[in-house]
C-alpha cells in the first residue's frame, strides 16, 4: 500500500479506498477521478504544493474544479506571496508523483491548508498516493492527520 493508506490505518482513521483505471492522456487527474468514480467534482480535492517568498513549502487542498488563489494561500500560511512549487521539488519533498500527491503520508510534513468548502461534506475524496487511487475520509479526520487548518483558497 501507499504511505497515505498506511498513515490512515496507523491513525485508525475511518476511510474507504476507491480505485479506477487512470488514463495517461487525461488532462486533469482530479476531474478524471470525479468522472470515473461518479462523484461530484466539488467533493474531490486536489493536493497542490506552493512555495512562499522564503522558499518554504506548504500544501493546499481544494476542490478539483477550482483554481488555487495564490494570495489566499499565502495569507493562510502567514506569507506575503506564494507560487506553485517546482514539480521536481514537489515529488522529492512529498515522495509522490504529480497526479498522485496525497496530503497523507508525505515524506516531509508541510504546513497544510484545506479549502473551507470541505467542511460542507461528511466525506471528501483526495489522492490515496498514486494515480488511480482515491481515499475517502471526513474533512476533520484529514485535517487532524496532517495538522491542517481550514481557509478560503478558491480563486473567484
């Protein structure tokens, strides 16, 4: 299993795994997951890694159908500005490949912010640690597992 699943088991989190056949030609990993699992896109969350002006990394978790507002994530992590982190740095730091980056079980624990819309659902879906694997769990269990806070992250 993936580090994400192993962490969820270790923490005794109530979760469910959902697998699907990943299409390498898919343009959006998250929207592909929502479509193949027949789940509303607003319940499927993507994991993005950003870098602040001091090169500190942080994780943003938001619905796959939305774009990340970089000003909002910067404010949420107490920085002046943020940009998307270099993909190779993301893979090296998290231990996951792009499209399979899970907020759970990353090699290095990073400050994490979950979009507040997650709190509207009993459960949400996020990457289980590889393309084609989603883990369904409660937003509060996810927040507790990664020591995350909730904030508005979506670009209007």
